[in-house]
């Protein structure tokens, strides 16, 4: 009975996280705003509408609130630095949420992979790149939501394009090169 209760609590907790973070269908993904209730600011504020925060902002706040730095390292690897390469930093630290760490070969929906990208000195954080798998988000891209954050938590940009959502550079590189058709490199050959 106790096992059932713990399993039920974990299931409802994961469902709550999924509902809070699930990226939307493609149409609303293009707008830059994701989910949430609320309203729009500006000319509609008199009618009780206020602009919702973009998904990438809410996602960053979620990662920080969950203390992703305490998540599991890549199975079979140390929790220290590993050598990186372009377009990521010279050195990397990687963290997996429970869903990803519990099944690193399959990386089921709800998996979150966080990679801190460091400079050659292993002290300067250059960026934080994130992959979040959400069923139906982008079947052609492995259902991964991609984000590249600056060290201060703002979303990185390439020119005027936000590096969040269905980032074509991420999808192309990970889709062409990662083994197992899962868009992840850390579990290749393991």
C-alpha cells in the first residue's frame, strides 16, 4: 500500500510538471508565448488582459527552482567536466532530470538534459543549453524543445532569432550525428 501511495504521488508530481512545462502545438510556438493563463499588457490592459511570459522564461525559472545542478550526472560518467566542442563550450557539465537518468537509453517524454558550457579556463560559464522532450511537440525533431540561455538566464539569440523552441541548427546537428535516432550524444556507444 505504501508503494502505491509513493508511486501515485510521483505520478501526479510528474503530471503537474508536464502540464506546467509542456510546449504547445506548432502554431502557438511561433508566437514566442507558451501556455499560461492571464492576459496581455498594453492597449488591452483595461479589459483585464496581460501578456504571458514566454515559455523559455518560465522554463528557466523552473530549472533554477528545481536546482538542476543537483540532478544526476550522465550515467557512468563523473559529475565533473568533460571535453566539449563547437558550438558548445570547451568544457561541459551535464545534468539529467529523474526521467532522463532513469532511462538514458530511451530518453522518454519528460526528459530534461541540461548542459553548462564553459570556456577553456573551466570557470567562465558561456551558456546553458537545454533539451526537453515533450510528446507531440516536434515529431520530426524527436519531440525535443531546445533552448540556449546566456549565463544570466536570458535566452540567447543568433542575430534576431531566439535560440529556443524548434532551433534548426540544433535539430540538424543532433539529428544527423547522434546515434539511435534520439538526438542525444551523451548515450552514444554506451
